[in-house]
């Protein structure tokens, strides 16, 4: 099981901040979340959303080990 964290508007949209999910990879995790909530799936696929695996930003698919932490980070803005 992986711990999934959502931040900012992603958390607000889903109605939860943290939960445990059984998925073998980031791609499988995203597909599972999308199947459960299509609006959340669209938001996770939006430009600028980043994924952190065990507190390191990653791109593309990665396998998830037991106890992995996956955080979905909304687009950042600043000046």
C-alpha cells in the first residue's frame, strides 16, 4: 500500500488529503484515482501538476514499493 497525499485545490476537489491505496505504479495509481473520480483525474492530468515519490519530484511512471509516499502537487505560482 502506498500513502497518497493531495495538496491545495487537488485536496479540495477530492474531499480528502491523505489515504492508503494499493497500486503497483504511479500510472496505475493515477488510473485508479481517475476511475473513482473523473474530475480528480482531469485535475491530476492538468499541466503543471507535479508528482513527488518519497519526497522527490519524478516524471513519468515509476514502480511503487510498499510504504511509498506519493504526493500530487498543484501548479505553483509566485513572483
